[in-house]
C-alpha cells in the first residue's frame, strides 16, 4: 500500500519557464566580435612627432574607442536586465501577491513597486434569491482593472473572514477589482444549489459594473465545486473568464465518506488511509440535523452545534441539559471528536442523501465547461482531500485544464508555514500562470 507521503506528493502539469540566457550571452559575444572587432588601428605618420609625444599618442587615440565600447557594454547590460525583468514580470507580481496575502503589513522594494492602494466599498447585489451583501475592493490608479469574484468557503464570518479579506486586498493591490459576495448557505455551513446562482449573478454584476469583460472567479473550498457548476450554466458562462479553484471538491458524497471513514478514494478506485479532521463530520451533521436528532431536539441541537462550529464550546455545552438523552450522547460524541463512534450513522445518512449530494457536485456535469481552470490543492488537506483535485483533473475537459498543483505549501486553505523553497517556487509559478491568463 502506498504511504501518505507518496499519496500527497506535489504534482503539477505546468511546463517550467525556460529562459535562454546562454543564447542571449552568445548574441552579445557575436556583436562583440562582429562590431567591435571590425575597428582596426589607423596608421599614423609619426616622423615629425617628438619621441615623448610618439609614446603617448596610441593611448590618447584609443580613449574614444574605449569609451564607446564601454557605453555599448553598459547599454547591453541594461537591455538584458530589462528583458529579464519583463520576462519575469508575472513571477514578480505573483511573489508580491503572495507576500501581501501572508502578511498585509509586508513592505519592501518589490512590494512597494508592485502594489496599488486599495479602497473598499460595501455594496448590495440584487439577485433572484434576494439582496446579497458584498464588498468591492478597488485598486487606486488603475483605469480599467480586470475583475475578480472571490467566493468564500464554509465559515460563519463569510466575507469578513480575515484570510479571505487578506486575499482580496492582495488581489486588489495587484490591480484587480475584487468582489466578495456573501453566500448565505456557506456562511451557515450548508452547501446548496441556490449558491450556484448567487455566484453566477455576482460575475454578471461585476462585469457590468467594470465594463472590462468576463471576470476571474476564485472559489475557496466548497465554493470551488459550486463555482464550477456556475461556469457550466449558459446563463453565467459568458461572464466567467477563468476559474481558480482552491481545495475544491468533485463529489460531495465522496468527500462525506472521507470525513466519515478517513479513507481517501483515488480515480483508479483504490483507497488509502488519511485521517480526516473532525470538523468535516461536524459540518455534515449540522447540515443534516434531522437525520441525527429527533424533531423535539432539532432547535437546541442546531444552536449547540452552531456554537461548537463557531468555536464557542462552553456555550454549546450549556445547552446540553435541554437535550434528550440520545441527542445529548450524540452531541457529546461530536464534541469529544470521536467520529468513529458515529461512522455507521454518518454512512447511512450519506447513502440516504446521495441524490441531493450528487445534484450539487461537478462530477459528470462538466461537458459544458468552456473556461480555463487552475486547480490548487493542499497536499495535507484533511477536510476535502487532495484526491478530489485528481478527480477534477480527470473530469475537466483537457483543453481547459491549464494547471494543477497539489502542494505542501497549503493545507486546506491555509498557507503552509514550513514549505521548502522549491514548493514555494512552484506556488509562485502557479499564481503567475493565473495572472498571465487574466491579462
């Protein structure tokens, strides 16, 4: 059986950039031989020149030539430096982007050179589901910025989640106008079909607002699969230029089985053990309360589990006396993180909800996709396993799969703090490809 280390190794389908510096240097040598080498010494009649002057004349006559040669050498170095910077412009932007995402207070020459000031606006979108709260991040000094819709994952803070706000500011500082719509279901720890329309209508709103063409969509975590489905909808596809999916899923049922069993399923059908985070099981139970608690306990179970997910364990435990004995036992198992004791019930609920989970999964529904896709997944993701990106690689039509990177530089949606420089470089290259595609 393959080990976990082998399971979560870095994979990328990107082709590394090739900078032909030897060719450039050869070009410089060619010019040296072909131009400067043509300068020949000019014969001089020295018969009437005193010996002292005759000794210094060749030095004086060579000085204009040496200055000319030095000037061309300096100009060539400047040209090569400018060409190198231009060829690496997306990598430099990518590096500055990531630095600002990791530390919004970061400074330095490159960050100052690449960044724009950012203004924020609170906006309300009118959608078929009703008004949607959103925030717009606008770069200063950019006349016609490209658009980006950044969709948060499952978290009660929604568009106010600090990591999401850092990412939005970093993208706006790079020159994007970034819209972060609040997805009500995801903020309440649910994945539903209505969210697909909210994502799609957000792209239409931003494109109309900016007038700069289709926008890039960045879907984080569970929003990644929903963003894929929005891009396949003919109502929203014309508004989407590129998809960037961070820790996305292909099949919700398969992810649910993973959180219940801690077994990751590969596209070739084999399974490998990988410990799932108990958070995933708690989210599944919260979104399927009626399958774990009797009707008489649903309201209290909802509030108690919500407090637990919001990291308020004392508030959750304070509600336990109001639960029936069976419901209280279930809640204590969840709070004790003993997911194996709930495994039979979890698998039963997953089987019962199979059709509903399938309806909001990209699996088998991507034939209509016509937008370039970039897949990024943390190798140590223990909520949505990185095997889901392997499934997506298989599902996404090949002409539209631009890059896929499974990397230890990320966990679920958090940057890895101990990634080696080679992993960091691959991440810079990945983001450079996204920026290149957006121009």
